[in-house]
C-alpha cells in the first residue's frame, strides 16, 4: 500500500516525473481516460502530460480522493473514491518490487 499512498501524494504535485517514479519501465495501464492500453512508462508519461495540460478534473479527484474503499492484499491494491455528483472512480494496482506494474482506472 505504501507505493499507492506515495502515488496518491505525487498526483497533487502535477509533476509527470514525480508521478512516474512509482511505475516500472514495462508498466501496463488500462483506463477509461485513454482509447487504448498504455504500455510502458514512456507511454504513461506522454499520456499523463497531455492529461495534466488539459486540466482534467479526474487528475484533481485522484490527487485528493475521498475514499469509499481502500484495500490491499499482497501485491494488489483496490481503491474506490467519490468523484461527486453520484459518480465513483475505481483503480486497481499490481505492485511488485515497490513499483506499479499494472493499473486499471475507471472514471
């Protein structure tokens, strides 16, 4: 859970390098915010830079979430947080060797 807690704190910096520090080079991210899976840290960083530049509200929600559920079992973490207006976001993480190797995010 420490890696994910660090990632949540990093989101508030809005700094791509700080946020990316917790991801493996071969990370895979599947999110409703992207039209296809993001494969590799470089793809994640490019997508995140675009998202931050656009001022996406989802980034703000992820930076200071109101958790509905926060669970960790071994290498796996599940988050559910309130987006307001009756909407909920969910994220799942697979963490190995202190790095995120897989993430899903539904907003």
